[in-house]
C-alpha cells in the first residue's frame, strides 16, 4: 500500500495559535510513519506559511505546495482555521481534508448561529442575550433577529432585567474560553462586555445555571459514534482559559458519573447537534446538567477540539476503546471518504 502525502496545518492567526501548536505536536508524534509521508505546515500569527514550526523555509507558492498532498489534517483552532476559512481553500483546490466542512465549521465557530440552529433542532439551552458593538454604541438583537441601536448602559439594564445576575459574557466567535468572564455585578457586566469586544464585535451573555459540565465526543460522517461522557472539574468558578491551560488543579473525570438514562440522552443529543450543523468527521459537544433538576442543556459544539493526548476529545474515545493512533487514522479516513 502506497503512503499518503498528509499535510498537518497548525498555528494560525487566531488567539489560539499556541493551543494549536500543542495539538499538532501531539498529532505529529503519533501519526503512523508507515502510512503517511508527513508534511507539517505552520501558519505564523502574521499569516506567513512555513515548512514546520522552525520558520526556516517559507512556503512561497502555497497553492502548488498544497496540491502535492493527498489529504490535509487542519489543526487550526479559532478564526481562520476552525471557521470554514481553510476548509474553503482546500475545497477550491479539491484536496480532501479531515473534519467538518465549511458550513459546520463556520456555524460551529459562531455561537449566535449555533444557538439559532440548536433552538430549531429543539435542543434546550441556557437563556441568553445577543448584542453587537457598533461604533460607540451597541445593537440589541432579539431571537427573531430584529435590531435596535442602544447604549452600553441600556444593554446592561436589559440583560439584567431578562437574565438576572450573575451571567457569563462571551465573544461569539472565540474558542478555548478566550475573552469569557463571569459578571456578578452591574459594573462587572459593563466592564466584561467592553473587554469581550476586543475579541469580537458580537457578544453573547448567558444566564448562570448551577450545573455540572459534561462533554461528549462524536466521530463519523453519516453513521455517528458517540463516546462515553466526561465531566469537567474546574479549579475556578468557571472553566476559563487560565483554568483550562494554566491551573493544574482543573481536571476531568472519565467516565462521568451519571445515571444511564441521562448519559444516553446526552449522547443522543450530541449526535443530533452534530447532524444539525451538518457536521462531518469529528466534534466535541458540551452540555450542562442542572445539579438540582438534572435537566440537560446543550452549551456548544467544538468542531476542532484540542488534540493533545490529555485533551478531552481523545481521552473520551480512549475510554470508549479507540486508541489515540486509531483515532487519528479514522479521522483522516473519514476526511478522505468525503471526497
């Protein structure tokens, strides 16, 4: 069997450049060298393309370089990689790639539209408000996408009236919890909205639910496999960027201790959410389970989850009987099957 020329694209121009590097390093170390001729491709934060992370040899003709590849594994978290951008480029070049396509990637990256699709699919979610920064004012957007220009102070009053406090403030198109804060006062809410606009002009504000954070990995194109479930145990009041990547007290429990009926319902909803956004290949779907009522709320879908050996996605499948190396092969094959 001839080897496939496999490109692994990582880094990128988003705030998650370093997280992407960690995922790619793990993938590159564990790919089967008997099956693949491996071409590491690093995109620096300034948008230059290099043959590997060393930045010793710049790729001048990106199109021609990519055309020699049989399949690409994009390991780009965040904007310009997880949002359909790189997927669109690869489709124009007719190069098969691992993971979700353009639509699922773009929808999965933008929480506003993810929520709209989940609502249409009948999946229960936390209450939320959506505002957009517009020059020195804000646009309040209701659930039917009617818009009204208001001041930040008016936005804060409206949010508190509809959601109460505390609330979570999130940039709509940011991953790895970048730009997310928990506001417990009116002053904090105003401050964190302004802070979130550094990362995106679209802001989601969500009610707090006293809940456990449960995650489910999915794998497949048409026949979707759901993993066992994992529970996030954050060392902080919520799973912030620092809690994820810097606080060693944060950990995960796999499998999560849940009643079988609840676990099966979450797996069913994870598959439904994945199909609702037209997902392909892989995703991690995150849920809340109310500590008091056991109600299930879908939180978000991550179409390109972290991929170090200690990341939740590969750990969930490892506990489901699929080793890290097997998982990489399956994801690459699923990408090839799409073309």
